[in-house]
C-alpha cells in the first residue's frame, strides 16, 4: 500500500527491516510524520550484508571470465592479438584508467562496462589519433566510438603532444545503392531483396562503406 500521508511510530520496532517497510509506504517526505524511533528501526539483517558481498565478488569474477563483450547488433570482430607489455605506454594506460574510473563513477556503473582492461591496453599500445584508427581496434565498435571516441582521441593526442587527425572525406559514389537505401531508413531485408544480396554481405558492405565516419549513418539503421 502507498499512502499520501502517515503518522508512523517506530519506537516499538522489534525486528530487522520494520523501519524501511513502514517509511517506504509514504509517497513523499512531505506526508511523513515520524512520531518515534528506536535502535532497531533502521537495522538490516546481517545476512543481507553477507549476501551483498557475495554478489559483488561473483560479479567481479564473472567480469574477469567473460572478457571483452562485443556490442549488441554488431557483427563479431576477429579476435585481435593482445599487445605485449613492452608495447604498452604505461603512462597513457594510467590516464586511460583514470578516465574510465571517472566515467564509471559519473554513470554509476562498474568500470568494466565502460571499457575492459584489454581494450585500454590496445589503446595504450596503438595510440589511435583518428576515428578510423579507433574503429580498427577489436571491441571498439561504432556505438562505443560515438559515445567515447572524441574524448579518448583527445586524451591520447594530449598525451602525445599532438592533435586529433581530421576525419577523411567519406568515399561513397552516387551508384552505391546499398548505402543510399540504408540512409533512407529502408529495412535491411527489403534492401537485400531489391539488390539481390544476402544480409551478411549487405551488412559487411555497409560496415566497410560507413566505418570511415560512423556519425554519417544518422538515426536510421539496418534491421534484421
């Protein structure tokens, strides 16, 4: 039951969780009138803290086991060789991890959701300075590039004391019907039927044509 207002007396609370159950019935603080409270009112059962620790440990272990997770609705990328330790710029790696922690705290999510260590190691080793170079890194798809690409490129360029490379002009000819239909928002299945090609081929050609500048794809996207 949810209440607009309630007079609540927690001075006789005698078990875990009673305070939370009572207070959460009121829709807003303006409608809450607290008449009394005791030490038991706001306590949680010790098993809850223990269970929470188990969940956090299990989550951390799972994150290590699953490794890099590809983005949804993107074709699986070929697994890339991890850079050797000698190839990784440790100073840049520390800056990338500090950036990741800042983004994770701001978004209230685990750091590995922003980027796994393996992805940061590749960035610290290859030091991309353009969107096109960024998209060649395994695990870095167009959506991640749109969300974090410019920040990462600026961070890497500042570390190297240079500037981000300007995007190359998109090479799309007027006869490229696939790209034209895609930009019009035409369903991918309809495009394949009209051009007599299979969806896998169409998707690969679209990736090759549009990977130069992911932002040029616009709001429309292929559907399966």
